[in-house]
C-alpha cells in the first residue's frame, strides 16, 4: 500500500505537534537549535581572524597531527544539525506510543549541541 506524500507530511506534522507539547522535548529542541545558531554565528564572525590551521583533533598526539584547516570547524555545527534532524525524524516515526524515548532523544540532541558549542567556542577563543 502506498502512502501519498500529502498523507505522510500530515502524519509528520500531527505527530510533531503532539510531541512538541511535551515541555522536555519543546525546551530541549529549541535550546539545541539556539546552540547550533550560536555555533554558526561564532564561526562566521571570526572566520577572517582564524589562522590557516586550528587544533581540531584533540584525540591525536600533540603537535601537527591535531591541526586541521580552519574551515573544518564547520563540521561541528553541521554535525549537530544533522544529529538534531535525525533525532526529530526518529522521534516522529518511532515514538508515537513511547514518549520517554522521544524525551531521551531530544535531551541527547541538546547535549550533543551543547558539547559541540563548547568545543567550537573553546577552539575559537584559543586561536584568536
């Protein structure tokens, strides 16, 4: 049986409206998007001031191996955004009956965005 695009969009909208009424999901999703916006703004504000290479790979040994071109800092907000969208879609499709799963996903998404924001701001403050 094929579901039309219109019915699928209606299902997503109705489910998201229901999930968004939960205060945990609502607040954590909004804060996540705010943190992603802060990361993007911080990156583009200091883009011209960044050195050609910045320390990005802290898990590697100290020195040149940690350095990467400054443009690669963009993977932090992009990764947070992808994680946020994946969490929203997963919540919509799999948590209609299990609200706690949607809450855990939204809180996890907030934590990912928070850590990503802390990392990008600390790298920017370190190199500028």
